[in-house]
C-alpha cells in the first residue's frame, strides 16, 4: 500500500523539442497532429525511425522488429512494450486510418524503453526504502505485515547489490517509523544515484483473487496518473527531472521481477507518490505482491520467493546500469 498524492486538475501543454531530430543529417521525420489539445505523432513514422514494421489491427496497432515490439490500443491507455504491460499517459487513436500516439508517450515511455533513450549517470550509491515501519504496519495479510516483509526484502536486496560492488544504504534498518518526506531526504543526504522503494500490495480484505507485481514511476508533469485519468498536475516535481530514467528503471526492475518469479504482470504504472515526487535521483516504487491473496502472501514470506523478487530487482538495476555505461 502507498499514499497517493493526486495532482491538481490543471492542464498545461508541454512542447517537446525533437532535439535528437536535428543532430543527424538524416534525422527522423516524424509528423504530428493536434488531438484533444495535445500533440500526437504518427506511429507509422516512429516505426520507420526504429526500423520496425507497423501492423495495424482492428482495435490495436503493433510495431515490431527482431529486437523489440510495442502494442497500442485505440481509446485505451493500456498497452505493452516488449511484452510488458504499460499504462500510457494518453489513449492512442486512429486519425483516419493512421494510428497516432501522444508525443508524451512517445518521448517519455516508448523512446526511453525501446531505444534506451535515457541520460547517463554514475551509479555508485543505491538507496533502498523498505515501505512503512514502526507504528505504520502497512498492509495486513492474514499472517504477515507489510512493514516486516519489505524490510526482509530490502535486506536481501542490499546483500545482493553489495556483492555486486554497489554501495547500498537504507532509509530504515529496523522496525522504525520514518515519515514519507524523510525517505527521499535521507536518500539525498546519502547522495543516492538510485532509489528503490519496496512495498507489498493489498486489494482490501475479502478481495483475494487479485495478485501480481506492479512497478511505479513518478507521473511526468502535465500527464495523468494511472489511477486517475482526470488529474493532470502541471507542477514539475524534483523527481520529474528524471522522467525518462524513471520509466526505464521501472521497466528494467519490473521485467527482472517478472522473469524471476513468473508472477502476474500488473504493469508499469505512473503515480505521484511522495517518495517518488521528492526524489533527487531516478526512483521507482515496487509492489512485490498482494498480501490480500493467500498464495502470494505465503510466497512473499518465504526466503526462496524473496530471493526471486530481490534477484529480479537486482537484475533490473544491473541492466539499467549497463544501459547507462554502454557496457
Ligand atoms: Zn506500502
């Protein structure tokens, strides 16, 4: 569970510059059109730019090549990139017979993931944030409390990452209460290069069928969060300095967890959580599973499943690092 900070219903149009368009003689030619007050780009042109084939269907449109693929659904925000569920910020639409996606989604989700179009930075210090603690138990399962499981997983992840040579610090080492704003503040004080907040989910008591993993990054400024299509805060938060890296990190970590656990993919989502909003480095929040689901609760409490989750997160961080350093 996590606290949601809903943005103001204030709309602002951002104009992205195609900076990468001008730095090559044969830069991409990507046409755009206005729709619902936003710039939308022609998916056909994006596919050409990526060297992919566009495959339009009745309700969806795919772009794919041997190295990657993405699926867009008309009038729905949910899609897939490289097989992984993603919530796009705005619904794709058909402009006559031409599939269109928003420029926000192209620049801030599709391009970072499909082309590793992210800023490079050093990755020395990683700060792990075990959700909740002390008087805040977080979600309550039948047998286990979220605050205990998040701490166990963070400790395991710390060991794995330290063995890989990273310096790893935590926002709490024990069962202590830490205020939400103090978590990113601690990370900043530790000069974190990366921030990973670990949580377990709950669908509420009595809702036992929902299960799976979700990974969140901060909603880009001017865009709606996954849970609320109407809330579009134009305020640029600290964490919005890292929009592209945030989503790419979310993708790497989410993919790593899914690969290692085989859990249900509930997708990469965008939300304005306090710990992400105030982050001063690329940051994600993972929801490792549902304590309201008995099987998943049991799994999350075992060392072997915690290993799978944490190996998955570590694998994601290493993949992210590799993309940074071009290794
Ligand atoms: Zn939580």
